[in-house]
C-alpha cells in the first residue's frame, strides 16, 4: 500500500472517530447522570483522532489533508442521524453531498 493510500485511509478513519466523539459530547448533554462518562469517551476519541491525524500529516501534504478533514461533517451527520435519531433536512443532505463531491475531487488529486 502506498504512502498516499495509507494517509487517505487514516484520514477517513479520523473522520469517523471525530464524528463518534461529537456524538459522545452530544450524548453527554442528553444524559446528565452519565455526563462524565460521555465527556470522557468523547475526549478519548479526540485524543485517538489527534494521534491518527498526526500520522496522516506524515503521509499527505497539509494542502490535501486539511480540506479532506471536512469528511468529518459527513460522518457526524450520518452518525447523528443513525445513533441520535436527529432529523436531517434535505438542505443538509445537499450540503453533505457537496462536501463529499469536493472531498472526492481533492482525494483524486492526492
């Protein structure tokens, strides 16, 4: 596997981990008795994501890695829909689609 491929795979993993951490923080607000647990889980996920992203920066140019980190918006939207049962309007789905299109354009030039 090439260095760029490893970087892109890790960047997608970062996006999912970041999305999971955001869900944990939202759950902390929704579940006050277990707030400390959810904040801890969200913080731990952020730490793991930071370590992965540091590896990504060793594999990819920052000019590619940073814009592709917008994939986090997509994963957070999907996870909030799936895990938190939040409503996602058609306008938001259009925005998610545009973000995905931009990420694919950037990823194809990596």
